[in-house]
């Protein structure tokens, strides 16, 4: 099935203090958004029932919990997440191949048993980390781009369904990946919108042209005076 513009857009439901506001935000933007991302903030605040807000809007659920632990613990966590009926689930590629493989096996087992399971997506390098932070704070000698490529190849080896990487890394990462691989890109900012705390960013049009299959947007929509209109403008941008 051919993707329509909203299928390229995931809205991060962060910085919302109560379920009523979150429901209002989803309802205001659902015409332009195909996927909603529930991250650590909202899942910790509201728990699994918050997923029903997205499910009621008949949109896909991206559960972004970035699991990173020993293989057995991550496998059990993935098994639990599969029972929630989500469409995408993140783990950290820096957890290593054994951990990634355990996560994928858990999802495959769930699919055999229930008929459905989320795509397991490997987070490479957070968009808040640049070369300086990578070298000085994490002790990694590679450049951010080189390190992302290394982690992306590990994700392929572990048979994950896709990765999360910054738009700045798309050009070098895309040729390394299978055609069917999902490439989810955070740090998306429409032209003229502040970068805030993210350092490796791009516009929606640039990211799709460079191979992203799903764009994660946040404050550009959630902090707009009219979130629905802001989402519509992004759909218009990527449609032209």
C-alpha cells in the first residue's frame, strides 16, 4: 500500500500534563499525523491506558522506551510491550548484538502466538549528542556519523526492523541498510523553528529526500498556537 503524506509523520506526545490535553492534541492533529509516539515521560506519567487515546484515533502507536539492559531483561520487557498492541518499539543498539537479538526473538515469538508484534527499532545515537560529547563524555573515538554507521550495521546483523538516526546521518547510513529497513528520524524542525536541545536536525522535506521513512516531530506542533494547523503545514511541505 502506497504511503500518504501523514504516514511519514510521527508526533511525539511530550510536554502534556494531563490525559484530557493529550486527547485534545491527538484529535486536533490526527488528520495530518499517521503515528503517535509515546515516550518515557508520558508512559511513566499515565501508564499503558494512555495508549488508548491513540488507538481511539485509529492511528499507529510508537512506544519509545529505548530498552537497554541485559538480554533476558530486555526480552521480557519486549514480551510485555507486545501484549500492549503497539506498532513500533525502541531498544538501544548500544546494548549489543545479544540484547538486540533477544528483543527480536521475543517479538517474533509474540507474533507466532498472537499474530501481531511491533517492529523492533534500534536507537543509534541520540540527537542531543554531537562529536564533542561523543569524544569527551562517552570516550568514543569515532565521529558521530561513523559511530551511527557502526551501530546501524549491528542492528542489521541482529535482524531488527529499523533504526532511529539523526537526519544529519541519513546520507551515510541509508546505503548500508536493506531496502525494507525503517529509518526513523528525530530532530525534525520545519524551516524557521528553533532547534532547542537537538544538535543534528533537518527539515521534513530534507529528511524524506535523504531516505527517512518516518519523521518524529514534537514541539514544532505541540507548542504551536494551533497544533492542527501546524501539522497541516508540515503535510503541505512534504507533499509539494
